[in-house]
C-alpha cells in the first residue's frame, strides 16, 4: 500500500500533525509514504525518519510543483490512501484527480463529494465551529485507520542544522554553560500577533541583568530588521540574533533544541519547543488558545482578556491592546519561574545528549 499525506499549510499546524504521522508510520511500517506539502513546510520534516519522499505542491511555483504536475505524480504512484490534513477544496481535488483510491478528511468547503471517508468538525448546536485542538482533529483521522496516536509532537535536526547552530553558539559566545533564552518575535499570520519590539528589547535586557542568561533573537528572512532592532535597543552585549545568518527552519529548530527557554508569539516555532521538550512561554493576543492546545506540560500561555478579543484578525483594527497590555515585567516573572522550575532539568538533558 502506498500512502499520500497532505500536510497542513502552516508551520505550527505541521508540527501538530507529527503525532498523527508518526502513528501512521508505526501502523503501516512497510507502506511508502509520499509527503505532499508546500515547499516551506519541507524544513519541518527534514531529518524525520518518516519524511524522506516529498512531493512539493505550490500552485504558483515551478512547473513541476503546480497543480497538474502533482496530480500526474499521484496517478503514476497509484496511491491507495490519501490523508488530508488541510481542509481546503484544492487538496481534496488533487487527491481525487490523482486517483487516490481512499481519501480521508474533514467535510468542509464543499468538498464532501471528493472524500471517501468524511469527518465532521466539532460544531455547536447552531452548526458553528467550536474552537478545539487541531492536534486532536489530526489524531482523529488516523485513529480511523486503527492508529493509536499520542499528543507528543516530534521534530528532528540534520547534521548541517547542528553545525550551523554550533557556529552561532561560538560566534555569540553562548557555549560557556550559561543559560540561553531564545526570543521569537515573528509570526506569518499577521501583525496582530506581534508583541511590540520595544517590549522584546526591554525583556531581553531584564533577562540578562536579572537572570544572568544570554539571549538569542530568532528570525526568518522578513524579520531580520526586527531582530537587529531588538538587539540594538536592549543595549546589552549578551543579546544576540540570527539576523546575520542565512535563515532556515533547520537552524531555528537546532537553536530551540539547545536553548533553556523559548519565549514566543503565537507562531509556528512555538511548537518547536514542545517537540524538543524545551520550556516555552507563548504570548497570545488575537487568537483562541483552544485551537493550538497541545497538552504540553512545560508550557505557559499568557493572554489578556479584552472586550474585543480574541478576534482572530490578522491586523488589529483598533489599538492592539491585547498585546500591549502584556507587559515585559509580567513575561519576565513567568520566565524566572520557568527557568527556576526547569532550568537544571534542561541543562542535564543537554549534557546527556552531548555526551
């Protein structure tokens, strides 16, 4: 049997799909798996034992990644089972046109007729969607196939990722045994999720001065300027960033894997911490926490209750109060508590992994 897994289109959602995919590979250990995904999701899977054969799908990308090329590839592969994590009509249409014999997914956006195994999302008595964990929704699909998934997310790094992170640690002088706190200010969803840059700068300075830690600012290609600004405004030689490195998901994964604490907006890299068993503090603003609940014990969520939220909007139409009311002092207090509770445990596990 050949299986095609259609991965979610958001980085964080892709990480939340890893328990289901791991369970699928364990249930069908001899079945080749084709991973159909957007090119930028590929970095999430790199290094994974179940992520070796990727079919890149980008309707606006090179010809071999476009709609009909992917359909043709699936037809040639004679796929017996397609597992659809995205809820889009397009993903179901590709699986149907690609002659995937069995197609499993949620009945949304008018695509029920394209599925062979249909599931209804969680709704209230009026038929409205209820904010509920995406991780559970993904697990539900593979449970239908006799799999026994858990809530444990899992990621891997490559030797190249680790070598690049080693260079960062040397250049920033992070290898002395000091605790390292990573700050992740970005987020592809929209500016409504962003915490003010000056707040990140103040938090970085307070962590260095008050907790004796080093700070590393993570960033993607579009967030380099923000990272540089945070370093500059912190006024501390112990605050560094990835702004001068070639950005990649692999490097971000490797940095999170070796840090003592991640403080982040509600964005994809937030889930890297849980996947590598690292403590994480997530700053929530306009989004429902229930959608991305992962049941991870070493996680603290901070969100201010405001009359206009959570609004789920990408750009705040008002004054961004949900994020501005989250003060650096409040986040610093949570960081101190997390490092006090988990710091030694993280450093011991890192030493064991190195040895």
